[in-house]
C-alpha cells in the first residue's frame, strides 16, 4: 500500500469516526421525549453516556501514532482534540481538553486545501471556526483534517456532564 493510499485511508477513517460523533451530537436536540426516533435515541446515548470520544479512544485529547509504509519507512499521524481557542490566518490553536480538565495547547498550521468541516458544512474554512467549539484535528503526511461543532448547552433543568 502506498503512502498516499495509507494516508487517505487513515484520514477517511478519522474523518468518518469523528464526523459520526460530532454530527450525531450536533444534529440532535432533546432525546427523552421522542423514543421512536432512532436519530434522537443515538443522540441521547452520545450526549448522556459518553458523547465526546468515550467510544473512540476514551476521551483522548492528544495522540501520536507511527504507521509502517510498504516501502519500509514510517509516517506519523497526530490527532488533537478539545476546543477551539483561537484562529489566526492559517494557524489553529486547540485547547487539548475535556469538559472537566485541560491537558495543554497545540497550535497547528492548516495549509490551504485542508479539509475543514464545521457543524456538518463540508465547504467550511478556518474562518468559520469560533472559539469554544469542539474540535478534532488529524495530521498525516502534510495533510490536515479539521472537524468542529458547536457545544450544545444543556436543556433546562439538566446538568452539563
């Protein structure tokens, strides 16, 4: 498998998994009142039983993996998750954090042509990001994928977890 194909498969896998978590969480509202709606039920499960990555790495906020390529060399995959802290030009600063604790910060150069998805909008750019949004950034072989979604406020009478 070539580096290009390996990189593509890694990015597609990361994009698909993160998009699933973010889009279901972002696209659903209250789930308790409408038990017949499968999408709302999925949203309920994600929001109240581990919405931010529990099923995809147990709340990982930073990871680095090295993958072996067919030619015997290696490529590094870096993922940062948390919240948008700032955007300046092509620089994205991510607060590597969960809702309860912060680990650190990462400033990532996002080159032109990178895939940026904000609230399901696949034509988004870095300019569409807003401080405080949930974000997952994956870097591999000079390519960057940024997925972001607004953080939903808890419904009246519910605590934020």
